[in-house]
C-alpha cells in the first residue's frame, strides 16, 4: 500500500492501514485540513465544488469527502462523474471558495487522490499545499455543530457549460470541422472521457465517432497513462476502420494524445506543439512548457515571433510562468494543454477542439500535419541513488564540468548543446535522478543521456 502526500494533493492506494494507504481515516483527515485552510482563507465563502473520474473507488471516496466537508460547515456542489478541467471551470462559474477533484490521473486502478483547488479553480501552490499537509498532522480540527452543517447539491450541467465555452472560443471553428467529415476513434479508458469526449465531438459537428473502452467502470482496459505501449488497441482500431485519427485521454481528461490515420502515433509531446502553432498563427504572444518538454515548442513559438519560456516541472509551475510572461498558450509535454482564455489548467477537451480546428483548416491528413513540425526524440532514463547521497553536490560537479554550455538550474539541472539538451532532476517520490535528453536523432539522445549517467556514476563513486 502507498500514500503519497505532496503539495499537489494526496494520492494513495485504496485500503490498508491509515498512513500507509488512502483509507477513510486519511480521507477525513486531509479533507478537513483543506476545509480549515479554506475557512481561514475566506471565512465568508463556504462553497466547495466536488467532482470525480470513473474509478471503482470513486463513489466511496466521494461520499467520505462530501460528508467531511458538510461536517466542516461547507456546502458542496457535487458534479458527480466529471473531468479535472470541468471541475476547475466550475469553481469559477459557481464562485466557490475551492474545489476537490477525486482522481489519481494516470495511475492504475487501485489508486485514487484528492486534488485541491483554490478559488480560481487552480491547483494550490507549494506554500499552501505544505500548510495543509502540516495542519493535517499537527492541527486540531473543529467540526460544525448541528445548526451549522453544510449541504450537498448535485449539479450535472457543467459538462454542457464547459462544452459551450469551447464552442464559443474564437479560435474554434465548428463549421470547418463539420466540413471535413472526420471519422474518429476514441479510447476513453473506462472513465469519464467516454461521456465528455463524444459529447464534445457531437457539438463540434463530428458525426462518425466510435469509442473503445467506453464503459465507465473504472476497470481500466490497459494501463491508463496514454503512452505508446498502452495505445496498441486504439492504433489498430484507427487503421482497421480507416479512421482519420484517434484520440486518447487519461481517466480525468486533462492529458491528450492523437493517433495518425495509419495507426502510427502523432506523439504526445506534439499535442501542445501543434495546438500552439495554430493559436500563435492567430494570436501573437509567448508560450511556456516545463523544461522536460520538447524543444519543438520553442521552434514553433520563435517561428511566429514569440518568445518561449521554460518552467520547472509541475502544472502549478507552468501556470505561474505563463502568468509572469503573459503566455497565450502553454502546457506540458505529456499532452497537457493550458488555454488561459478558458482557465489555467490542463484541458484535453480544449485541446481536442483547437486541434481539430487546426487539422480541418490545414486541409492535411493528421500524419501530413505532423510532418510539418521539427522531429525531436526524447530519451527518458533514471539512475538509482545510494542512501544519504548529497544530490546537490553531484549536480554542482556536473554543472562545473559543463560550465561552457547554457545551463538552467531552476529545476534540477538542464544543459543545452546547441539544439540538443539534457535535463536532470530528482524524483519527489523515489530515490532516483531522472535524466531526459532530446535530439533530432534517437541515437544522439541516448548517447547524451548515457554520457551524463556515466558522469553521475563517476561522481557517486567519488562521494
């Protein structure tokens, strides 16, 4: 069993002993700490939006969290089966003090999580997240008396309100999409994407849609992370049905990737690249992605006269950098697209609407569209660390060795070699260093990564 307490939320496997899994006791403890945080932040706003993905544990977790919020005197607006971006938008639409999304994102079926939002519908920052974690362990909760208990109101209108906001976006062209008469296959991974994605496609004028893994059972047909090895069924279905493209989302519908008409992959890293290319062609400005994402976004941004800014890994860091540099589009290389005109959160539904408009107006097939972008390949590696190792000392030695190269130390250590790069960062949950390297050649990317791994291994031996 596992329980991971981080600034981005509380994530764990269902069951086990309190403190070693996501048990009812843990759910009550952390939900009440969050309620206390909201009470101090805005005593006059006692409303919280709640939504969940399609996990098997979802209804149990929902009941515990909703009852705890009521016991703390908060009124709950329950969206039921929903998506992360829909909950984020609903917080603002409802004027709520915060929101909780019950989802473990791309984690396997045995996991669930509390993802915590502020009154803007955005994830809490590091300081706020730490306060909640500390209070949960050391604070004393005071629950409401019988006369001040909260209420629960179910509201299932927000899927349509979310879709309406997308249809109204000035860069979404329903008529252009309808005219292309796309045939699309969707892998909904047995979660809420099977409700929301087809509804969006219908609103966009797409009539020929087939959905695999469509039952909202939470019994994921495959590992839910939208990686190549998990999309074999979708790729096969697209090619077999002569579809124009395939769409895959994760269980809470904030990550997005596409499959080409021949069953090959468009590339998760290129979801944001293609959408940014379309947005920047119509709205000049800057872009942001985390520094482990492909350089192709920088190339596309500079092509349109904008400036690209890298951020530390993590959605909250991307959002902060987007706000600081007034970015018109941003996100992460894992297929997460953030469209600030809608809200500051990764939104697969927004990504679908913008991408299909881009594809429709291009007049190209999806594979031909992919061919218009620089072709970079990322090599992803890791190295295990001995107990008690001073990682900063290792990073300092590597930085000194490559001092002649452009270096960024905002999040671990990123070293650039002309258009190639390598990024080293420690994991928040494992004793490892992750090493990502990118080049236009797979061999070169792997060689860069192995060279850095050899440098790290040498420094470990010296220490």
